[in-house]
């Protein structure tokens, strides 16, 4: 997972997401890069080739934790809420799977 974070960090800073840059970011954390991990880095770079990361992040659905002190919605309010479209979430999940392999 830390390779994905490194890729996002590189993207956010405007750097190219490639094997060399990913290795530098991971090495900066003090993590040794074994031959198994080099394969993971190569796989991630190949998976991200041609992917618009900004677009994928826009389409990603993130679950925000509700504050512990918040009160539960009233019964009427709960009934008024519509169920979110499952199709839209599935499409976002498909986009993320292309991003993360």
C-alpha cells in the first residue's frame, strides 16, 4: 500500500510516477527495497500507465467517519433519504481497480 501512497505523493507534487521516483520516495522512508518489492513497483507503474489519476480520484467514493457526538437522524429524516445508486459506486470501484491493480 505504501507504493500507492508514494505514487499519489509524486502525482500531487507534479513529478512523474515512474520506477526511479517511486524507489526514491520509498527509500526516503528508510524502507529497504527487495527484489519482490521491485516487482510490485514495476507492476504499479505499468498499471498507472495511461490512467488519469485526477479523474480517478474525483470518481472515488470516500467514506468519512461520522463524529461520535452526532445525534442519530430522526425517524422521518431517515425515511426521506434515498438509497444511493449502486451502479455509480460500482463504476467508481472499477476505476479504482484499474488504478491500484
